[in-house]
């Protein structure tokens, strides 16, 4: 029995709407925050261990790599928070039309970039 269902479900060949990409990004930033939590807890443990540990934790945040990681975590947190608020609003049927979902997805991305820019200036 032959089915008319698509056989190739390669996500990279599909033309996904922006809202689907924003939803994937929400999941990805959640994973980044989960992994970043380990680094944050390590830095906290290092800072609370002793005065020398605090100095080492501060030195970690003063390196270029530390600032890049921290800026990435700021973007992940701001995007994940704003996208989570958007999903809560969807539960109340606010912005659940196709046009509303697209508009709120664009607003979430722009606000997350704006928040990262503001905090990025403070970080760098």
C-alpha cells in the first residue's frame, strides 16, 4: 500500500515559518541556559570559597572568552524569558493568530537583541 505522505523529512530542506524557527530557538536557548548553569555554579563556588577564589572568579569574567560566554548567556536568558512570556500569552489567546504569532516572534527577537546590546555594553 503506497502512501502519499512525504518521505524526506530533512528539517534543513524545509521552508519553515519564522515562528517555527523562533520556537526552535526557544528550546535551544533553554538548553544553553541549562549547560550555562554549570559554569555559573562553578564560578559561584569559586567566588565563595576564599578571597583568592573570588579573585580567580573575577579574573575569569575579565577575559575575552569569559565576556563572550557571559554575553551569550545574557542573550540566551533574555530570549528564553521573553519567548516564555510570549508562550504564556498564547495560553490566554493573545497573539494566537498567524499574523499575531509572527509579529510577537519578531518582537521577542528584537527585544532580546536590544537587551543583549544594553547588557553587552555593561559587560564589555
